[in-house]
């Protein structure tokens, strides 16, 4: 399966169902991240987005179905091999106290490294990650002392140092102001363009998602209710079905992508 | 993409130098403390005699006998137990991601104490050689119970659950210990000596017996250093970096039991070393576990041997047990550390 200008599937959820303590959260999802694309997973709270991302990152085992990395079951491959290809940035990672930016970014080299010490490759990858994320000037600063925006850049630098071909991010911009949100998304686009990193991320902001992702997957109640180009997916009926939201759509004056203007929330059975 | 020159990227050269200097200083402190431990005591022995006693012992020389039979064993046991407590504390704090975790908090010392009291009161054990095994077994049993209780249920053994289970096991074991002690005053007398904790008057044979456990424990710690660097980022990030979190956690738990069990069996339960040492080590060497674990070993040993020496000088001609010295000095130091917010999570 090849898609809209994207390459072959890198990471695929095939008939995936996932549950916490018997309560099913992901209820049969088929979704593929294609080579070289940016995919945004959107949907209301508790629609199963983050859980699906955990499944894609092999942190949680599907109760039914499988996650395929380059066509092979991700759970069959040694986790360290997977880590050389697939990176994840969780929602709110916690840095050890007193760690410097360079040290934290260096931790991203874990899957590439032997027991004792790093190689020249490691040092080059860390330096390149610091450069690519604009954090080189912060290298010797303590992570504790950084602003929220700087810190998120540093975490992305750590993920970049891992040199993953596929990068998953769980709400990478949820705790940032609008300028830093744009900053982080531009950075991810840059990685996608320059390194060809395939990116799947959970986002809440539909307008930013439609502007920065080539494809959207809209989830509701554990299922993907629509997937495709933003202009195809973000429609009034999808917004009503997924979010229980009455909304109008406009065109973004910058990118021509859809902009959602909420009108009101539907009350009643459609929006529990 | 521009690539910066190699060498600037990783923790600055100044920082690396500081780390090496800190480790060397800790090593020197240990050597100095050990030398003092051989040289100082109730019986005044000249430095030259002490050196002779170690290098060219004479059979009938009383000074040599004191050095070789009394001071050398307690120094060696202090080094072994101190480094074991230091590394065990560092492992526990990192695996549980809890900066105030130590063998005491996790109920391991209470388990060892209960086993020793049981040995004395139920089996009538009086020889330290036998108590060693009970102390070791008690530590392992407490760890097994804590792990079992913490990982019961679907959520698994989260750091908070481990700490709570440890507190519960400590409380239960301590209350049973108290019950046994209250019902038997003779046991209380013998137990009191063990309970205070000191490298003095212990059995050097125990060190030989426990050496394999210590070596295994230190080996596990050395092998776990790199893995812990990933583990302290949280389970999700560690797993996505390719760390096998479950395996690493079990390995570290085994290491803690070996080190803590051997340390407690050697010198009795000594509080604070396992708690304080990792904080000192992180302050001196930063966050890389390959360095902080090594520093914890040296600092733990230096602390315990120093405390043992200080105990000999505090109240001549008597002695204050090292366990008390550590607690008396350790408590204010810990308060100062907390007040200056030097507490750091691994």
C-alpha cells in the first residue's frame, strides 16, 4: 500500500484492540504510518489516541491484532533493534535532577551503544541533534533550569540523537504557548524534510494538526473514524461524529488547510 | 547540517575532569580512613609498628596482634559493608526513582533484624557465624515479600507501590521483632549488640563466606550502570530506548539483596549510609550511573570506616559503635542536605 506521495508503510496497526484492566480503549484500529510522512492522530479525550500510540511504540501489547514495523511483527524483534529505528517521546517525560542538556541528549544513544563508553558516532549524533534542534547553546545548562519551550526542544533533541527513522510523539505541544507550539512543529517538519523521519504524533489542536501533518487520523471511542488528507478528513460531519461538535470550516490563509471554527457542542445522546 | 567538532558535545572537559578528581578524592579518603583505622585505638601503637604489623608480622608481638586480629578485620569489614550499603542504596534509589529510598525504607533491615531475633530466641543461636546466615536470609525474605506485595494487582510494581510495600513490611517485621524481644530479655541483650551495627567485634570468617555474594552484587551493579541511565528516564522512555525494564529491575533487586544482605550480615544494620552516599555521589559525579555507582562504593566505605574510627576517639577508653556515629552525624547532615535542597532524584 502506498499513499498520497508517501512511501511504503513503516509502522502499521493491523486490527489492533487494546485494553486496560479489561476495559477496551482501542477497539479495532487499522492505521499505517507511511515512509517520510507526518501523521497526526487527533480526537476527543479518552478516544484512545495515546493508548494507540503506546501500542505502536510496543510499550503495550494489543489484546487482538498486531503492530508491524516494516512489515514484521514489532514484538518479534529484539527491543534494542527496534529502538534503533523507532523513537518515542512520551507526554511529560521527567529528567533526572542535575542532568545537563548534553548528557540528557546523550541518553538517546542508548540503543546504539556498548557497555562502557561512547564511540565517535555517538558524539557526532549528539552534536548533530543539538544543532538540528537549536539547543547547542544550551548544551552545558541544567535541564531543571530551562523554560518549558527549551525543555521540549531538548527532549526532541534526545529523540533525534537516537536517530530513529520513525518518531512517535504524544502531545508534544500541549503545554506550550502558541509561539513555542509553532516552534516545535516547525522543528518536527524540519526533521521530516531533512532527515526523512516519518513522524506520528498525537495532537489536540485540529488547526495546527491540519497545517503541519500530511495526513490526519481522527479517533473516536477507540476507532479511527476518518483518515486521510486534512481537507478530506476535517468535515462538519466528522467533527460532529467524533467530537459532538457543531463547527464550521474555513480555509487557512497561510497554508490553505482547513480551519475549524467551533459553534457549539451538541447536547444529548450524540455527545455524552 | 553542520556538525560541531567532536569533543565539545559530551559533558564538558571541565566536568569530566571534575568527575575523575571526585572519584580519586573519594578513593584517597578511603585510603586515609583505612590507615587511621589501623593506627588508632585504645592501645597507642606507633605508626611504624602498625606498618610492621601489616607487612612483617611477628608472632609474639602484642601490638602486632592487636593490629592484625582486631583492627585489620574491622577495617576490612567496614570497607566491605560500607561499600555494599553505598552501592545498594544507589541501586535502590535509581530503580525506585525515589531519592529517599534506602535499605531501611524498603524493610530489608527490619527483615534481617527479625531473622536474627528469631535465630537468637527460637533457635538459641549465639555465634555471629550463624547469625550471618539468618541476617542474609531475612534480607532476602523481606525483599521477596516487598516485591510480591508491590507487584500484586494489575498496576504492577510502581515506585510508589514498592515504597509503600517496603514501609508495610518494615512495620510488620519490626512489630514482630519487638514482640519477640519483649517476651525474652536475654534475647534483647544479645540482639542489642547486633542491632546497633558496627564493623567491630565481627567475624572475619563471615567476610570470606560472604565474599561471593559481595562480588556478585558489585558485578550486577557495574553491569546495570548503563541500563540505569535509561531507566531513570521513566519506564516508557527506557523501553523505547531499547532497555529491558523488567529484566533490569529484577537484576537490580537481586543485586540489592546480595549487597544489603551481605552488608547487614557483616556489620549489622547501619542506617544512613545507603541513604546519604548516593546523594553525595550524585553531587560529586553528576548523573551517569557508571560514575555514581563507583563513587557510592568508595564513599560508602570511607564513611563507615571513618565513623568507626571516630567512634574510637569520641569516648575513650570506651568506644561508640559506628552505627551510632553514622546516625548521630548522619541525621544532621541529612537535615542540612534537605534544607539546602541538595536532594536530587536519580
